[in-house]
């Protein structure tokens, strides 16, 4: 990853990484200016007090200031143009050997080597430590062969301290900073994935709660709406009293269902209210309740359960099948024409088949409006279990128009989607 320093030398927070590389047109970093000024002032002090690293050279006197000033100027480029700065700094270090020498020039050169590895290109960061190592070994062997004295090995040691040591130090720093940047990037990616998972989980949970809320109260509210409309449209005390009785019964049942749902959402985990999910064993009561609610609409309800002796069903399948039947009966109460609503269940080849048919056509009298959310919820419940779902008008053998809701759900644990 490469980033550029902005004007003023301050990079964005996310650009403070190891491979930080900037164009030569960028202004010097504030720290580079301080290093250059500090190195130049230190060299001038050493020259003023007459402290040099060597003597008897061909360029005596103030010539030592030329490589000193040049190396200090190159320090301004240590971050913006590290490789050209190192190349020119090497030339100035060679020139310094022909003068009386300045320790400040040598120290600033080591910093140029370090900066070329840390701030240079990845290729330069790999090449410079190897090159300086070869130079160190070559200088050691060459001077020992020339002087034939053990003291000549000290030249190789000094060469290594000036070139190889800062290069390897820069390589280590770059490696650790690169590892830290990679870890930071992985952490950001992990946090992003976690946020995406959290968002998806929230959306899925909202959809689940919407289905549960709709299936719990829609049946009762639809009955209340139908019977209240009938009571308002017919000026008959007996009809009104019967409608109010049905309204009260559905209100109480709907309130109980709502309490159960609220109990599930509370921090107490619903310990204060029963939380058992409905099962297919409650279909008889469900159909009986629909039969009561639809008595004034000319609707009859039958239940044909052919699952006897087929064994238990997984809990998610029981709940989904119950809700599909419940919503289908609710839709029949709201939209079906007078006739018989048939509920059929069977279990064949590892599948639970749920089929609800109701008369379809123009219904006279009061009816509750629909939004289509019920069919969406039934389809979602079926797809979550990797089943199949269809809903729509069909023609019965006698030619009458019917509305059929049919779902096939996996009836065994191993067939459920994991």
C-alpha cells in the first residue's frame, strides 16, 4: 500500500503505513527539517572546535564543510526522495574521505541509508541490505589483503556500522510496521464483516418478528374487523350481541398472543408468560375458532389430517406449518366466498404437505382489507426451511373457482437447511 503525504508533510491517519512513498514535489517533513538542521549545527560545532575524524588529507581546512552541508541538505529529501538522496549521500561520503572528516557527516549518512530502506520502494528495501552487506564483506577482505594487518579488519567493522547496520535496522523496522499495517487492515476487514453480519442479523430478526407479529394477531384482528363491520351495518340486537361476543373472544386471544411475543422480547426471556411455540396438535382448536369466526360469512371449515403414526416433526416445521394454516384460514375469513374451506395435511417421502383450499370469487357483505404480507410471510417461512410454496387461484373438478395455498416442508431433521 502506498500513500502520499499532503502539503505540510502531514499524511492522513490511514496513510501512516510502512510503504509510505511520496513524490519528489512534496515538501519536506517537519522531522526531516529538524534532523537536517541538527546535523548541520552539530557539524559546524565540531569543525569550530577542531574535532575531526582523520588528518593529513589532500583537502584540508574548510573543505570538510562541503560534504557536511551537502549531506545536511539531502536529509531534507530522506522521506520524499530517499533513493536519490542515498546515491548523492554516498558520493558526498566518499568526498568526505579526502577531507579531515566530520563525524556529523557520517552519522547523517547512516540516517540516509536507514531512510532509503524505510521510505523507499519495496524493491529498494530488499536490495539495499544485501548491497551494503556485500560492500562490507568486500571492504573487509580487500583492506585486509592490501594491508596484511589484523587492524585492517577494523575498516570492515566501521563500514558495516555505517552501511549494513542502518540498512538492516531499517529493514526490521519496515517489516514490523508492514506487519502492523497488515494486522490493522485485517482488523478493519474483520470489523467490517462483523458489522455486515450484524446488519444482516438485524434485518433477518426484524423480518422474523414481523412474520410472528403478523401471524399472531392478524387472525384475531381480521375477525374483529369483520364482525364489527357486520354489527355496524345490521341493526339487529342479537347479531350485535353475537358480534361483540366474537370480538371480545378474539381480543382476549390476540392480547394473550401479544403478551407471549412481548415476553419473548423482554430481557427476562419470557419467564413471566408461557413461551411454548404452537404445534400442529392445536389445529383442531384453530379450525374450530375459524369456524366460529366465519359462521356469519357462510363459511364451513374441515380438517383432514393424514399424518397418523408418521412420527414427530422437527419443531421449526411444526411452527411453520401451523402458521401457514393459521394465515390461510385468516385469508379465507377475509376474502373467501361462502363455501367450505378445506385444510389437508399429509406426510410422504420425508415431506410434510400442507394444503388449504377456499372458495374464490366476489364476496358479498363485510370483509377486511388485505396487504399481501401474509402470503409473503408464508413464502418466507417455507423458503427458510428449504421447502416449496405456491398460492393462487385454481379450478376445482366441478368447475368452481378455488384459492389454493400449498406448502411442502422437509419432515426430517437431516433434510432441514443448516
